[in-house]
């Protein structure tokens, strides 16, 4: 017969395996002999569990046992004791927890549940939970309905339900239905265990509560950049009690044709976070803040916003431990925690995940009402789980969710430059991404997606490039996504550069990095660039005139979030990234910039004038080029980051939209940019849905082969109305006397734009008659003439 002490040890070992999260409240001398004895009977017990639990066992008259767990929660406010009782009965699990600060009583009935849909769903007999893990050996569902007073309480005092693989598993899906839970406000996560075999790619650790990849709402810290709560847990939550969102009886999608788009790349928080926005502090940097500034977007003349990542991310990730970047806050958001939940700290006044979901919809609704489409910058190439950090995918099934190098102890492959690479073309991961995209279209009514480092989506599970990547094809062919704009950033950090060659099925557009580089080089006066500049302005047919692709599949841009701002492009020859904590090693060294004669800020009026002219040259070129133009938030007033070309970690004026500067430059710099945007919208020959033919354009050029020629002129013909447009670009440092062709019959030329002139003469929408045969195009300037009735 087994001795009492031995029996107690085996039960203790069983409880440790089941409940590893509990901290001890007795001395090590008390329980260590029992733990050592337990190794004799169950050798597989994990060493780290020994110091995490102390349990007592009482047997009732029926032979079943009641586990009483005494443990301590360490808080800044002091020690806090609690008791957890687990009563085992045949058909239900009843769990009771009493604490010195609150009492939680829950009577929960469980049933096997169902494997579909993944995530949390409301069913007739309760709340269903389903999660994928192919290689897990055990799964524990963790639940809490405690009203959270501060972020430190998140993930504590949780009820835990062990899933029985014989009842709660179908294929690779673990599932359970819980009756008696509230229809909202529940926080949940999972503890998952599996093989302890790092060389096989597994990273299981059931001491960590993991976030459900399919959680539709995520609870974490409530306020963006809250330095008092740097280390926040992130758990799933849900709300089945809320009324359906009211999109309104007159609501409709803008459905803007791709050829007519003018995209404005922007950051939700940075747009209104600065006090100069004039908004109440409770809505600065929020979705509601964007709504307040829609009049600005309309005045600017754009019709689509491309939002930097709005999926849940941890802005404090650089401050988890001491490191050279621990002064930074991730303000760009390219470090996704969950692919379904809107960023909760973009809710107003710390409102949390439910408020974030509602206010995001309010923002989309308001933008759509204003005729502005919403495109999301999405990051499916990597997650936040780098450097050994685990919040979700790695602890659920690392071998499935990430690309691994099995020749090097199953280390994470890094084609993203961020420490890991999502295994996008694995069937499970591919379905996750598709489900996520569909969710944002059906639930939030977004109009399209820009895929960060999209070449990662073109790699197989071993990282090798694929000619016909299943995920890219599935996105192009998906019926739910059929109305959406889909845009690829066609490169990654592993060297897979696919500009003009991205697998597209005649649906995918691309960020045209070649456009950026060629336009920058010509406008700043590099020799031998006129031919390539002409190709970019005319629609990049050398890249995109394949199969049924169109000019609008080229997303033209000179400036984007990563790189110099437009002002910095004409003010700095080299990057100045010392504030990033990486000794200036980060950020691109190939910027094709020119400081116009002085590095950085200067009081030299001539240099200031040249810089202003160059910024107008770049924007004019962008807006008259065939293809889809995209500009960056802040360039409409000349925002500077003081030469930092990789400002991802600065939640300061470096990235914030400075509304006081915007007002100072409203009648000058902003006016030109706004008028150019509106001019493009009014003239369809600037954005055709087919590539230019001989009848569409006349090139006034016989000097193509001269590398020293830096002047280009052309006429775009309007066959229907005769409202031709003459364009000339002079990147020389001297005046070029341009011979102006004859205007169409019964028409005369009118000067619309001349970047050499001061505001308001630099752009006059109605035009000023120009009757001469020669136009003196000033150094580093551009002009627009339009044919109008005499």
C-alpha cells in the first residue's frame, strides 16, 4: 500500500503539471522534499514547475479530491492571497475563487463544443472556443470576468479549464463550449503544452497565457505609450451583447475606380496626437480624431487614405528590457500581435477594445460619407514574436506559423528584417490571413489593403520563392475581396525584389520603387536619367504592360513613411538617425536626395527658395504621371524629421502632424499641393486606364541619347475635348528656352502651373493665357500649360 507521503507527492506532481502558474507562499524547505520524491514516481515533471505551486489535498467521502491552491500575487500594492477550489463532478466543472479584494463565483457547465469557426463564437448553449494546434499535447482555456481596475490585473485570477483531447479535439482543432459565461467582458487565453524539442521547431511553455490568433478584440494596456504599464499582457475578449453597428440608411461604399485614386499615406495616431490639432485631449491620436480632420483631407484633394498598421500591436515592445532602443515607442505599428482586432489604444480616452471597434467603424463611415476610401497597411510577413518573446503563435504551434531553418536547430528564418517570418503559404496560416482580410472587409467595410513586404507572401514554407504562390492567388481570386484594392510592396529583406514582376493575376497593384528612384534622380539633376524619367511619367509600361495589367497597377510615390519626408529629401544628403539608438546603422543609405547646398536647416533665402521649388517639382511630377499617385501625410506643409529616415520609434513631433505649421503654410505650400491634387481629379487624361499610344502623347524631344540632357517636354492629347496638356521639366541649373507647340484647333495655351513662381502665381486653376511660342523654363522648375477655348 502506498504511503500517504508518496500519494500526496503524486497528486502534487499532477497538480503542478496542470497548474504551473501559481507562486509559492511557503518556504522552499517545506515542499522541496516532496518535490524531489515526486521525481521518483513521475520523472517527466518539469524542473521549472517545482517552484511554482504548493497544493494541499483533501479527500471526500466519494473518493474524489478537492484541490486547495494557496498562492501569492505580487503587486505594487503588496501581497494578495487567494484560494482556488476545483470540484470534480462527472458532467460539469464548478470553479470558485475568493480573494481579499473581490469575490468571483462562477458555475460553468462545459460540453465538447465544435471545431468551427475558429476563435470565439456564440452558440445556442453558450460560448464556443476553438483554437488550432497540430502539435500540442495539452490545452487549457483560461477565463476571467473580473472587472479590471488596472492593467496589472489582466491575466490574474483566471479560471482554468483543461480540454480533454478525447472529447475536445477534432483533427488539429481544440474546442470547448462553456455555458454560464457573460456575453461580453470576458478575458480569455490559453495555456498550451507540447513536445519539449527545440530542434524540431517546438517552443511550448504552458506557463504563458497565449492570445487567441482569431480573437476579434484584444485587451491590453488602455493608453498609448503608458510608461507606467510597459509590460502589459494581451488577452482576447468578445462582445456578443452589443447592438449591430448602424451604418445608416443612406450609407454606401465610395467604389472609386483605381485610375482615379489619389492616396494619402497616414498614421492614425500621429495625425492628431499633437496639441496643435486643437482637439480635446481625450480624442487626440484616435480614430475619432481622424473624423474631426476630414475637412482637411477634402481640402487637400485626396480620395483614399492608406492607414499605417491598425491591427493590435504593442507600442512599448522596445522597453521590455534594457537595450539601446529602450527609449523608443513603436509609433508606426509594424509589429502585429493579432490580425483581427483593431488597435485598442487608438480608441478615445482609453476606451478599450470594444470602443476601438465601434470608433473604427465610425471613422470608416465618416470617411466613406466624405467620398474617401480606406486602405489598410497590413503586416502578414512577420509578428511581434522576435527575440524569444512569446505572446501567441510561437507558443501555439511555432512549427506551423513560422518559417524555420531546420539545418540550424530550427531557428526562425528572417526574410522580414524583424526577427521572424510568417509561414504564409502553409494552408493553416494562409486560411488565417484570408479570414483576417475577409473580416476587415465584412465587419469594418475597408476598401483595400497594402501588403507590407509582400514578397514574403511569395515564399514557400522553406523560404524558397514560388512562381505561383497560393496565398497571393487566393487573395486575387477571393469573392469577398473582389471589390478591394490589393497593393503589394513587392520586395522583402531577403532580396526578393519583384517590382514589375509580382505575381498578380491582373489584380495586384504594386508600390513602384523604380518610380521613386528614377524620379528622385532626375529632379535633383542626375545625368543620364531622362529616359527612365520619361518611362515613369508615362506609366511605366516597361514594367506593367503585361497581360491585362493597367497603368494604375503602378502605385507611384516619391515619399513614403519609411525614408525621408519630402522636405528632408531636398534638405539632407545623408540620413541622421542617431536618435534611433543604433549608431546610425538603421535606415536606407540610398536616398537619392540633395540638400540644395546646405545640410539641414538654414536661413539662406536662396537655398530655401530652391528647396520649395524642388518640393513642388516632385509633387507636380507625381500628380501628372500615369498611374496611381500616393503622397505622405505632412508633405502638404513640408514636415521635417530633421534627416531621420527611419523614424518608426518616435511618438513625438518628429512624426506628429504639426497643425500650427500647416496653418502657417496654408496659403503657400499647402495651396500648391491641394490645387495639384484637384487638377488631377478634374482631368482624366492624367490617369488613363490604358497605356499611352501614339495618339495620346507627343514627345518634344530629339536628344534622348545625350546623358547630359536634363530637360523633358511632352503633350498629352485629349481626343474627346481637345483640352491638351503640355508638360515641361527642367532639371538643369540654367534656363531652358522651350519651344511651345501649336495648340489644338480653336484653342489657346493657358499657364496653369510654374513651380518657379511664388504663390499664388505658381498655380492658377483657371489658367492665364500664354500666347508666346517660347517659354523660359527656369532652372529646377516645371510647368503645366493647358489648351482652352480662345
